[in-house]
């Protein structure tokens, strides 16, 4: 879906698909250099990381295996619950693997801080985070991030895997949602 199709539900486009692809190509070059000679276990956090997993992995020249986890840290709305729960665990053993943990967005950082620690506790050789987006002003816990697509303002965004109540994940760009969609302009994340 492109921005035009969303009409007035989209407030403004923050990152176009071209900009995202360009940035992911740059990141892929760095990853290839940083992980030279090692096989990478890419772990995607469902469902939001589907797009960054698909796009980044295809820009990589390294050997890549993919696995997925589903965790819950948000309800269907726009507020963080602060609680991380594993809904679907990995199929693979991460023991002594070099893990590239991929996320759509780092907001409070709670999810990834927790996940990184969890994978390290399972004996991963290394856990490096890659995220398409990050909201620096929303961070509540420090998270060491290997690669960031774009830093964005502390606003609720949709597209490129990110949803509002299950919708707009297939929007090809990243944009802010018009307040009338979520019923107000006073969203506290
Ligand atoms: P934390 O706060 O743990 O959150 O870093 C990470 C997860 O929260 C969701 N999230 C968003 N989803 N628009 C969304 O559609 C947003 O602006 C947004 N901010 C956080 C997302 O699932 C992410 O993985
Ligand atoms: Mg997510």
C-alpha cells in the first residue's frame, strides 16, 4: 500500500520506501563487513520486523539463517504495557550463534533490552541489534544497538511493518497516523 491510498488517515510521511531501502543497503554492507566469515542467525521479532528481515536479509551477502520470536509488549493500541511475554519462541538453539536481532522500532527499549538479555542467557556467542527505527526521546532503558535505520521523533508511526490495531503494516513508507484514527491527539506512549 502506498501513502496516497491511506488518504487522510496518514498525517505525514517520515521515511519513504526508497529512503529505507537505501539505508538498509548501507547497513547490509556494514553487517557483511562486521560479521565477515561468520554465519548469522537473524532473529526477527514478529510481526513488525517482517519487512526489515525480508529487505535487509536480501541486501546481505553473508550466510544467513532466519528464525522468529513473537513477544507481547503492547496491546492493540498505542500505549506500552511494559510487560514482555514470549508468545512464540525460537525453533533454533542460539547457543554459540552470532545473532542479529531485528526489530521494527525501539521505543522505550524495554522489549529489546529484555530480548537481548534473554538470548545472551541462552549462550549466544553475540547478540547484535538492528532496528529499522528508533525513538531516542522515548527510551526508558539503555539498549546497545548495532545498527539503526532512522531515528525518528517520539510520535506514533505506522507502516513498514508497524501497525495500528493490526492495520497499515503493508504501508510501504513510515508515517504518522492522523489523530482522528486513534481517537484523539493526546497519545501517551
Ligand atoms: P519498546 O517500547 O519495548 O517497544 O521499545 C517496541 C515495540 O512497541 C511497538 N511500537 C510501536 N508500534 N508504532 C507502532 O505501530 C509505533 O510508533 C510504535 N512504538 C512502539 C512495536 O511493536 C515495537 O516492536
Ligand atoms: Mg514489534
